[in-house]
């Protein structure tokens, strides 16, 4: 029913669908997903640093997406922006996307720590199944550019008040060699 693959230039036409899905999901305070610039997502696709899920069939439709970012000279890599359209949830698609993006991270950045911050219990479960462990924020990247990305999150004031040491989201970390 779905194809899950590394995104590339041919997938740029799906960016408006991806952003619409992110926008709708961001309205729910139970989510911690943040908006991104369309050009930024296009660059992730061109660089092979994103995974896209499409429906199979005569005219494929957008079903899900995730991308990666690197920080501190590729010492840390973040899985970000995991989104599955509501009509495709509960079918195991998010797990397939998460597994694929994890493989991309490991291939492109084999020595990097991979991290994720989320409020989603489902994402926490998927990450722990891949070998991530829950950690305090102090074990995540200290790169201010990463934390700047949280500015559009409804909980950003909480993050600021706690001096970037804790928030509503859970920090998860995969350490190569230790988590395997």
C-alpha cells in the first residue's frame, strides 16, 4: 500500500502536502512538531537526508515524511519532522519511516549520536525499539541552532524558562557502539 524511500529531487513536488500535514499536526498541543521552510525541506530531499512515504497506485499520494539534521560537525544527528497523514495512521507506516530514516542516519553518519525530542508516546516507543534511550537534555547537542528550531513549538517558553535543560518533550539518544 506504501513505498518508503529516501527522498530526492523528484519528491520536491510533495513539499506543500508535507507542510500542510505538519501544520495540521502542529495545532494539536499533544504534538511537538514544528514548521519548516519549504526550501529547507527541498534541500533535505536533494541531499538524500529525508525519507518519504507515498501510496502505491496509479497516482502516488503523499503519506508520510521525516528528515535528518546534523549538528556540532556531525557529532550529533537528529531525526526530525516525522509526520504521517491522519488517514494512514495505525498501519505501521510511521515505524517504517522511522526505521528507514534511522538507516539513512547510520549510513551517512556512522559515528554520530542520533537523537530525537518528542512528546509522542508512539515515537518514544519506536525510538526505544531502535536502541535509543531516554536521556536528560544535557546529553543532547548544545548547538544553539538546533534549539532555535524549537521557537515555533508551543512549549518554547518552557524550554527557555528551564534554560534548555528540560521541556515538555522527552530527549532520546542512540549512541553508536553503546546502543547496539
